[in-house]
């Protein structure tokens, strides 16, 4: 449903959050491998997330990407907005430019509740919540067992 940029961005954030409690920092290669994403593409995504202060990074031998211990709860929609993946919530289901409540396309009224429901879910769910659910075994983000590493 989302672009690869969005999928990999969300996966990277959740992966980093899962491991954040141990105070670890991760390089691009490790993150890309764990979330099953191309390394250079992952690097570009991570740079955008750092610029937007979603995640942090440090250079040097102990450097890498991380969430600070006092990181605020970050809603999933914020990651999607930073990566330019929020157009879905503002566009017509049929791609029409002038679709609105007062000038609807044939799908407008049926599609609108689904779009609004997804927006609410992404606004009310945080990266940290997903990481906690994965730690509890309620889900996973890759075929790899990242909790054991």
C-alpha cells in the first residue's frame, strides 16, 4: 500500500526502537540487512529521518543510528509525512484533482471512511508501541529474529 521508501522507513524506525533499550547504535549496513532493504536506499531514508529529528545519529567508532533514551513517542504518520508518503490521505481514490465532499467522484463517500480510519490508526499508533508489541511476540517486521541479536 505504501511506497518502498515508506515501508523501509517504518521498518528501520521500529528496528532501531526495538534495540534502543539496550543503548545500541546501528550502522546502515546492519539496519539494511535486518529490515531487508538495499543499503544505499536505507542510508538515504535514514538521513531524512535524522534531518526531521525522528531518529538520531552519531559519527565515529561508537556511532550509528539510535533513539535517545528520552525520545518522545513518535506517531507512525510523522514518519510517513517526513518521507513524503502521506499523499494518500489527501488524494482522490480515482486520482481526480477536483474531488471533494461538495464535488465527489463516484468512490468518494465510500472511500473516505477507510482513508480517515487509516489516518486515525497511523496517528494514534507510535513506533515505540510497535516495538513493544514485537518484543512481546505480538508481531514481527522481518523473517530474521532480531530480538536475539
